[in-house]
């Protein structure tokens, strides 16, 4: 679990390290144990006024692809620095005209033991065409929970940060940990 201050430092590092003209705006920097995901806004295309919805969608897809190819070397350089510094893989994404696209990113295996009733839920999602595999079905379930419990998860993360600060002030904390806890980190 990463604290708010660590998250802010990470975002600040990327804001300082990224070339000024890479994104219109740095939208999001998220992190977990395996991966840092950096998402920025890129300018949308300017199709003709009478362009059909299909033409507009194709123009956005083209713009995203153009950005991905044109910036590959710069993004790889930043990723190498970040991976060395933070010990995590870096993934990239963009937002263009309200559409979000993630480039190659980590698909971390999750080990879990499910009992038959839970497996039946996943198998029902597969049979219904919602997912291709149990892994896809499980990911679908996680996204569904995430969508409906975002406020609760935010509160839980804030509580965990508080627990980390209190633990750092405990009797087993060394001088460095006590100083870090006093600084809020």
C-alpha cells in the first residue's frame, strides 16, 4: 500500500521528468505493487464538421496510434528511469476526446482459492458471453465491485494510511522511522 505522500511524490517525479510537450495534461499516475500507470491527455483530431460518428471514432483511434508510435522512444527512456528508481514496471495510456486507451500493461496473476459456488458464478459469466475465461470473469467482477464501491475503497485506503503512520510511531520504530512518521511519511 502506498501512502498519499508517496503517491504525490511519484506524480511529482513524473510531472518533472516528462517532456513538457508530451501530454496536454498529466491526468493520472497510479501505482500498485507491480506497476505504475501514467495517463495523459492528448489533443483530439479535427475531422470535418460533417464527419460521421464512425469517421470521428476512426480519427480518435488514429490519433492515439500516432501518439503511441511517435512518442515510443521518449516514453521508454522515462520508463527505464522510473523502473530503476521505483522498482516497478511503467505502463502508459492516453485520453483523447473522452476516450481512454491503455497501451501494453502488466497483467499480474492473482492466486486465489475459490469454492464451487464462486466458480459457478464465473462459469455463468462465461456461458453468458460476458467473459472468455474464468480469469476474464474474475477481472469483470473486480471492475464491477470497483465501479460500485469507489467511495468505500477510498475511505479504506485512507484508513490504511493512518494505520501505517501509527505503526511507524510504535515502540519498535527506529530513529529513521520515527522521523519519517513525524513528517507524515
